[in-house]
């Protein structure tokens, strides 16, 4: 007795319809789920057939790539990415194969078509008379309409339909040649397919991604994954993801999928209810919005622990609709000890009034664009130290008046970056390299007398211990 061998032709490359259907050319959460599903399937068979079960993914990227607009470079990168996912997950039941192992010329597709005499085939007759072939043809044609939408721009409905059918017919011819090769080389294996079959043999249709009973099967290379807070998984087109409710997540330094934005906890919401303030989650931060129909709440009434927990969790909290006549200096003192700007500097005391000044040499008081900067430079470990001190837990910005509309000479924006998310989006090797780097600072603004001060690029938050990039303290 021998292990059960399963062969699955597929996993060609991500559809070229980036932006409409998928996140990019490389494997992501969709492929991660599909591979895990195949691994579990083989393991479940082993529970009743201990001799074993393995599945071979026979890539058909070279077979169809030029027809659908997938470059050879992207096909190779996609295949290598799949191998990395299999290795990373520790899957032991998944193998890979490809045309390159059975052809010798620079045109493997033509070699296969000639080997099995495919050009002599009457494909139109097969489409008309064989239900499985007809189903595949219609499936291919529909895919071409969506995946190659850019090719049909400016074309009439009839021209688009004719073009889709022509590509689909060529795909069918190549598919017959490819299937003949797979049948010859894997005659001993169970043949599964991502296409619909009556499952009476010799091919069996499978779902690679979770789907409801009446849903059409989707493939990972045509999908993006959306995951709900309750763990439910949905495969869909990228354009159909509600980005007001779902956050884009990264892995391996690239876009990976979407997860539902968790609502604020009842504990967090309860602190703000007496102020008639509702908490609104956005993609990047949280807004504490004063409700209409009630007096504007005061900053003085904001609970210290409530604001502290929100800042630590979300990084940025926007207070909107609050009173504008509060003593903000006194209000912030309620949240902790205030780090004062040193005497003799442009902002001695607790508050730095950022506004344009004539004749200034300070970039923060001009309309010039500012790069990432560090507003905790003034704090040192000790008066004589050359090591920068701990960053403030809070940085409080008060917008006195709304920013002029874009295009106005005085218009400007403050860029605030959640560096925790930035680091999570980078490859692990890059983060480890950044941890070995320290930055040197020189400034005469804070009476450091020209000394060089250092700070690591990657630091840890003093309260949460989460890694962050130290450019602006308190973020």
C-alpha cells in the first residue's frame, strides 16, 4: 500500500487586476488560507488512512500567463512566494511541480501543444457537446471580462464579448494540452480541480477558500480576504471591501488582507458617556466626538485614565466638538507632569504656540514642509548626558482654527505616523537591522552646546513595551 497522491493544477499567479480584485502580485492571506486548507485535508485523510496523503500543486502559470497579462517575472515570484509560505507554516503534505520539469525548449507551452496534437482539436465542438468543457469555457470567458477590464476599455459590448471568448478558447486549448500532460505524469494520482465538475470522476472539484453553501467557489489568486471580529472569513474582490469597517493589515512587508476594526470596549465607552461624547473608530486612530444637542464638553472633565487608555491603545486620539475657552495648560497638568520647554528657547514654558513668524529661522514657524522630527530633544537623561531622555507619554496639540483648504498658500498638514504599524509591515530582517542603528542629533536650540546626542531608531514603549520608531516623542 502507498500514500494517496493528489494533484491540483492551479496557483498560476495573482490576477493582473491589482487594485480591483487583489492587493498585488505576491501571495497573501488568501494563499495562506488555501495552503492551510490543503494541509488539513491531507491530515484528515491520514486519520483514516495512516499510510499518508500528499497533494502536489502543479503550477499552470506558464500555461496561461501571456493570455491573461501575467508577466513571467510575476509568475516566478508568486511560485517562490508559495514555497516560502509552505516552509514558514511547516506544511509537510504539500509539494510543487511545473512545466519546466517536463519540457526542454524555451517555449514550453508550444512544446506541450505539439506533443499532444492540440491544434488538430475542434474546440468549438467540444464546448458545445461536453458539459464540463462548456462550463469551463464560460467560466474562463467571465473571468476574462473582469480580470482584463483594462483591455476592453473603449470597446463595445460585442467587441468585448468576442475578445473574451477568443482568449477563453485559447485557454481551453492550452488547458487540454496541460491536462494531458498532468494525466500522463500523474496517472496514479487523484485529480482535483478548482473548476466545477459533477464529481463522478475522473476530476473532482474542490473549494480552496471558505465559502457559504450557495456561493460560487473562489480562488486565492483572484481574491482578497476579509476577516470579521468573530473570526468569519470572506473571500472577495478588493473593490468590494468596506474600508470604513475593515483595516488593511501587513505581513512580510506587504499588504496581506483586511480585518474588521474592533469596536471600542464597553469600559472605554462608559467613561465618556457622562460627557455626552461618543467614540468613533477610524482606520488609523480614534475620535472622541461631542454629541449634537448637548453643551460642548470641557477638556477639564475628560477622565485621566480614560484618555490615557485610549492613547496607549490607539496612539492618536482626536477630541472634536469640545469647548475652546478652557485653560489647556491646567487641563494637561491633570494628565501628568508637563515637560517644559527650556528657558531661553523659542517656546519657554509649557506651551509652544506654532504660528508663522516673519524673519524666523525655525522651520516650525514657517510654511516649509517638515520631515520627521523629534520634539523630545530637549529632555536628556541627566544635564550632562549625551543620551536623549524618555519620550513624553502625551503630546497635546490644540488646533486653534481649521486648516485652510488645499491650494491655499497657508494650507498645511501635520503627518502623524503610528510607528507600531509601520514596524509590523516591515520584514523581520529589516526590523532587526533597524534595531542595530542609533541616530545622532546636533542642535543649538536646546542649550546642548553643540554636543552630539544619540537615540536608537527602534525603541520600546515605556509602558506597553511595544517596539516603535523614535522620531516624535509620545506617538
